[in-house]
């Protein structure tokens, strides 16, 4: 990868076959309108949730859906026939009432002829605490394809088997190992820490998603040298996940501060100096590491520090 490649432009850079990275400063619709049909293998993004963050203007839900629909229509047009679209969203909350945005947008995706393959639940442990409902600890990634002939590479994203020594106990394969030696399908519940406080990837962006989350989508839904596009690029995570695995990355971002942030992070990834959480790293367990904060000051028996399997030691 050439570190001297220009990373920022307020003009779309076409033809894309001459580029490896395109970071467009401006509205994604301005980029998409001139983008050639069936260019992108993967469109992946986390759009604004209409909750009043600094980078969005809160509107009525009907207007929000209409805005999203226009972007989605263009994204489908530029998506290859073998391509995938992944929309990572949470909930819209008003007056204590929750509206799941992926359900609200479902008719929009279907109207574009897309086919829902998975509704992936991204679970994390940190976030705001609620007083009159259970605290939200998940968001959804809806994965749609443009056709039935789509790219899906399972092997690069397999996770360790729970019982790798398990064998067939009857039939023609009796006595042989029953699991795939490369690992198992990760399923549709992904436990990946969100980017908060002391996360190694934390920046000033208030709603940054982890590189690991997008890496899994890039590896499974694209091949090398394919284009990955994020219409709401934010801090640049989607491009970073793409170039980590020899894909091409493109994204659009309106706010200049985030464009500068994304540019810096992308350059550091290209130079090999960007710190990211490794894929597949186990979630930190404060009890097993005897973290002093894991001991309850109200528990005089110290039961909170007992590690399963070590009670008899």
C-alpha cells in the first residue's frame, strides 16, 4: 500500500479502478450520484440514529426514514450483484419508548429488492444505565444481499470450537472428529467490546464502532481487492478494516474534524502504527485476573473473587 496516496478529496475520484483508498469530504449522496453502477462489493455503515448527536440534526421519524431511503437506494445501485449491504443500527428512544431502527428500515430495504440474510446481534457490556427500563446492551447489524449469488467466506471468520475433541459416536464416521478443524460458525450473536473509555481504539468520535466488528464482515463478504464503501464514514473504521485485509476502501464524511481524524487513523494503519483490538481476543474478565475492583465491598465472604474450578484449591 502506498503511504503517499492522497486520502482526502472534496471531489469524487473516478475511475475507481485507479484508486485504493477514497476518502470523500462531503455528503455521501454527492459521492454516490456519480459513482458507477455495481462498483462496491460491500456497503457497510453505522448511520446516524436520529438521537441528536453533534453530527446529526434530529428530525421526525418519517423524515429520518425518507433520508435513509434515499441513501440506501443509491447504495443498492452501486452494489455489485454478488455484493452485500450491512446496516448497523441501534434504537431510537423518545419519552422512554423504544423504536428498533432496523425494523423501521426493513420495508425500505425490501422495496429495493434486497434479501435479508441475517439480523446479527452485537452484544457489549458498557453503556448508559437506565432507571425505568433495562439498560441497552446490544445493537443490530442487518445483512442484506442483492441476489442469491453472493460472496460468503466462512472459513476466515470461524471461531474456536467449544468441544474440539468431540467425535462421532455412531454411523460411518464413528470415532472420527466431528467438528471442523478450522473452527465453528460464529453465529448471529457477536460479543465484541464497544469503544468506550480505555478501549485501545478510543478517539473523540462519540459513536465509534470497533474495527474488529467490521473486519468480520469484510473477511466474510468480500474477496481481496474488492471495494468496501461506508456512506457515513465517521472515524474511518470501515476503510481501516478494509485495508487491513488487502481490500479497497471508500467512504464519505461531512464533518471536517472527523475527516481529519479518519485520515490520521488510515495513515497510521497504512504505516503499521495504528493500535486496534485483535480479532478474536477474549473479552476481558476482571474476576479471573483478580482485579481489585471486581471484589464487592458489601461481600465479606469474598465470594465474588472465587474463580470457577478453583474452589477446592
